[in-house]
């Protein structure tokens, strides 16, 4: 039976809804950031949606995820409230972190989202800790560490992979190889042909997957997550794809070839490929998907207007959320 048939119509529509939500969220932020109303740095995930959604469909709230500076997609796919995220990015009091974190520090522990992170590679130890806790407490939970091709060269990622392997932790390392670390090509900065090749040095399986293909990601991550849950230890999955926008909003992208992104959008786009496949398999109709598009657009419109109208944190708010309080 094909993977799409195994997933069933409800799950397929859910996958599409999440990927479309991420795309719409990011495309809208691209427009809104240019108005100057959004503080700080914003790194967009558009083009990479299949990785977040293909992974997160296998997870529940007891599973932990650490994301990166490019974290909106992972947060949305892990179930963090989209309106609260938008308000957070606008620095508003109604944001998921009360406007104190912004784009690069969105976190929601109630959803197992350990947080976006401005420190490249910093998710590795966090996920090892969360996975160790899950293992000791026997919750059945796993930890997923997303990191980029640039982060793959950080020592902290090597240390985390080694630790996860020697302690047989339920961790999945997802190397999102989008071809660039800022303006540096991964063909220049990564010494091996594939990041996944490094897995053998840490005694774990290494898998390469086409990141434009939701079904390929979903299948590879399903196996890795099942293995981790079953006590089989960590896996390194390298997802190969590209981003549609610059490293950060405002990046002139002089390091990219003319037409590079348009070609990706035309020929490889994960949403288009998803639609072609499910419609061909008669698992959903284009009308089903257009209905989802309309609902997602309404949600993002509402999220942006609510965020713009929401209050800023006050000076007094500076003194709250500083320390953890235990009941
Ligand atoms: C420890 C550390 N070093 C450097 C930086 C500056 N920096 C921010 S993002 C980035 C590139 C990361 O590239 P990659 O891991 O491929 O992720 P991508 O941006 O492509 O998603 C760098 C070098 C940082 N934030 N933290
Ligand atoms: Mg990269």
C-alpha cells in the first residue's frame, strides 16, 4: 500500500493544512517585515515545510523538539498557537512568550517545543537532556533536534550525537541541509558529501532524504522515531532542500544564481508536489485543498491584525518570567 493511502484522507489534509499554514505565515511575514513594524531579525522557513510537517506528524505533546533561528515552521507543526506566535514576533504582550522572546526565542513547553534558538547548534544538548529525562521517567517520549548544514559543523552537535549514542537516547537528529549557512555554500563548508555520512562516526544510522518530498520525509522520520521510541537509540536524518527567502529578511542574496529560487518554486515545491500526488492517488481533490487555503489565509489575516492591535509589554513586565517558580 502506498504511504499516502496508509496515512488516510484526514491525516493527509492535516499535513497539507500545516504546510500551507507555514507557507502563508512566512510569505506574509516577508511582506510585513518590509514595513518596518517587526522588531529584530526574522529568518523564514518557506520552501522547507515538508521537513517540519513530515516529522511532527509522528510526534505528540510528550515529545520534545528543539529548533533553530529558522524556527517558525517547526513551532507551527508542533502545535504552537499561530496567533500567539504572530503576536510574539511583533513583540506583543499577547505573544506565546509575552513578547519577550520574538522570532528567535518562541517556545511553548506545553507543546514540547523547547524553543527557537539564536545560538547555532545549541539544540543538541537541550534535546539530549529532554530525551534523557524521557528515558529515565519511561514516558515513551522522544526528542528531535533540528539543525542546519552550518550547525552540522559545530562541535556541540558532534558532542550531542556522541552522547545520544553512548547513552542510547531516544533522539532524532534532523540535519536540514538547505545548501547555505548565511551566504556560505554547504558544498564549501561541509567536508563530507553528505552530512548523513557522519552518522557512522557516532555509531548511528544516517539517512538522506529529499526534503521537497513530504512523503519521503514522513517515511524516513517515521522509521527513525519508531526506532528511538523502541529503545534503538538515535538516528541522523539529512533532509536536503533549499530555502525560498534570504538567510534573514533583508538579505540581498547576491550569492544565489539568478532565477535559482524561481526554478525551485516552479519545479520542486513541496506543496505542489504534495497536491499532485494526493490528487493523482484520489486521496483528496484540489477543491479540498483550496478550501484549506482559504481558511489558512483567514487565520493569518486575523493573526496579523490581532498582533498589530495588541499591547506592548510594560516596564513592569520586565520583572516577570525571570525565574522559574515551583508550586
Ligand atoms: C554559535 C553561533 N555562531 C554563529 C552564529 C551566526 N549565525 C546565525 S545563523 C548562521 C548560519 C546557520 O546556517 P545553518 O545552520 O545552515 O542554518 P540555516 O540558516 O541555513 O537554516 C550563523 C553562522 C550564531 N548565531 N551562533
Ligand atoms: Mg543552512
